């Protein structure tokens, strides 16, 4: 990315280990350029390798979460079938980097979370939304087919029939319908980012290896990959048993005090 593009994604790590990643292109309601898709995936991959990070909040600057892909560049980066497939491949890599991040991830949504923006939110473990949130997937109005991965994650969250309604109708709807559909885990009257940070701050007190292993197993159950990843997943279980955190957890329980987990 160029220096100018670097400013489109901001990062801030607080003293609890909560990393806030902010899409920072408010003039375009945080529409994602192809370069931003690539960069965001790299950021999440590095966050998952950073032991100082205990949770991640994904949000957008300027009153909107993300309006999806930047349509203004489609004539150059998504004009043909070949370009479209490559574009979707990069998108999918980013979505998977968020979904597979071993830390708890929460989307803090205000304003628009539509199209690819909603995909980013659904890739997170949890979604906190302000009452001004607006969601939807207008792919049908653009003549696009939603990617296989995005469809799978959408149906995991809300089921096939509700997913068909969202995709076939192509409408943008408010927070009440988003809650009815199950797209939002928590509505807040306050600032979505502050609510998400507080939520993840509470989770950060628990053992990182436990959270990473449980997340990997639950995701594998959801996407049907348990059998092909069985050895890998069992290694995560064994690593937790062999960890200092497991010893600390047992001691803390016996001593009736809060555990001090370090992540190994």
C-alpha cells in the first residue's frame, strides 16, 4: 500500500490487549479498495500471531462501518470474469483471516454495513451495533453473485431461507430487522466501539489457548472440516493440557482467586 492507503486502516492496542482496527475512509463510507482488502487480511494474520493481542475490535470511522467494495474501481480491477474471480479470491482470504484469527473478534457497527461490509462483520465472532445501523447485501442490484464463502458464512448465521430473502431482495434494512434475523448479537444505546471493547475486555481475562482452541473447533464444526482437520484440532486440545495456563487455572480455582493467564 502507498502511504496514503496506509492511512485507510488504523490500529490501536489498549492496555487490556484489545486491538481496535478502524477502516478509515469516511469520505467513501469506508468502501474497500482492492489494496485495502489485501492489507486488512495481512493485519488480521499478524494480530493472531501477536501474543500481546487478547481481542480485536473491527470498526469504521466517520459514522459508518463499511459500505463494501469500492465500486468506482470495478472498471479496472473487476471488469472481467477472470478479474472478478481473482478479486473474490482476495476477498475470501481476508474474510478467512478474520474468521480464523485465534483471538475473539467483535465488529462494532454504526451506520452502513452492507455488501462486503456485512461480510466483514459476519466473519467476526460477534457483532455489536448502534441503533443507527443499516445492513443488507445489494449484490442482486449490481448483477453480482455473492461468493461461496460469503454465502456459507451468511447461512451459518441466519439459515438458508433468511439468506435467500436478503440476497434476492437486495434491500438495505435497519437494526430492528437485523436483530430479528440474528445478524446482531447486541444493540447498544452508546458507542458501539466502547461496548465492543468492554465485551472483549471481559473475555480477555480467560485463557488465550482455551479461546483459540474452542474457536477453531467450533468453526470447523460449522464449516464441516472437523474430520479433515482432526489431528490439528486434537493438537490444540493437547497444547492446552500441557500449558502453564492450565496449571495456573487449576491453582487459581483451588485458591479461589482470579487466574493470571499469559497465553502459553
